[in-house]
């Protein structure tokens, strides 16, 4: 009897993993079939990193006590992961209009497997955008050690999952593509400035302090910088929290947002 239960559990786990991989593969296929999306994923860093970052490097880098270029590059990498992933999640609205969401939700699999597959699919485009950011950084004379870059790349799916989970809270309530795009921008742009992507927030206080502590990107950025600056004399000047604290905060906020967003998403499809 126990062997039968174990076999069923293994079969269910395999089915859920297969579902996630299938949805992920679908999103990757759509990405490559949409050249405009690929071009935007590479071109967006040119504006974000080149224009905004370049301006800041020339006007506020002096007197910080640490090298601003690498600080900003890591911030832009995480920001692009969040921004591109959340923007990719708006395709759920298109799937809603074509009834694809309902077809997925009536299948005998967990809705979380479907949503996680969707987030990782959107995250694929976000990880591609990292290449554009690194190229712009290279042109600006900002480089990262290969070992640190590989660690950042290894953590990038976690950042995408965090950003996608946050987007699900909005997408689950909105079924208009135009409104969804606007709402996603409203949750990504403030994070870029308030969570420390390009401006240090070590001395932030008051309402701004409260806001950035509730933003997942704050902890994602701090974890990435802890990886980059580990063993560096600038570590204490740049990193705000212990990496373990960052990881726990990311995990908690991601799970909470994923649960709330997936619930709203499933309910909205069920009530059609």
C-alpha cells in the first residue's frame, strides 16, 4: 500500500514539473517568434543604463565612498529582471481573451505549476535583457568578475520569480491589457528609485523607509550586492542586511504574493 502511495506521489510530482516545463517552453517559443520582444529586451538597457545611469555616474558618483559603477550595474541588472518579467506577465491578459487560461486551469494540475511556468517563461526574456545591460556596462567601462557574474546569473531565476509573483497580484485583478501594462509600470518604476537600484538608500527614513522595506526588489538588490561585494572593503558601505535575512524576506514576500495573485487569477477565470 505504501509503495502505491509513493508511486502516486512521484507521478504527481512528475506531472507538476512537466506542466511547469511545458508552460515555460511555450513562453520561450513565443519569445523567439516575436522579434520585437527580443529586440526590446536588448534595447531597453540602452535607455535605462546608458541614459539614466550615465547621467548619475557623471553627477553623483563622487564622495560616495565606493565605486558607483558596479553598484549601479548590479542595480540595473536586478531592475531589468524585475521590469521585463513583470511586463511579460501581462501576456496573461491575452491568454484570458483567447480562453487559453481557462483551458489550462481545467487540466488536472496545480494552478501554481501553471503560474510558476508562466513566470519563468517571462523571466527568460528578462535574463536575455541582462546581456544588453552587461554590454552597455562594458561600453561605459563597468565590468564584473566572471565568478561574481556566474553567481548573479544563478540567482537571477529567484529574482524573476519574485518580480513575477508581485505582478500576479495585479494581473489577477485586471483583465485589460492597457490597464495591466500601466499597473505593471506603477509597481516597477517606484521600486527602481525607492529600493536602491541606482540611488543608495542606506540613510533613508520616514515613509520612504517603510515603503522600501515592503518592496521585494530591496532585498533582491541587497542579496545581489552581498554576493558581488563579499570580501570587499566596501561591503559594509553598500550591503544593508545579512544575506540570510535577504533570502528569507525574498522567500516570504514571493510566497505571499504568489498565493494571493494565483488565488485572484484562478477566481477571475472561474467567475467568467
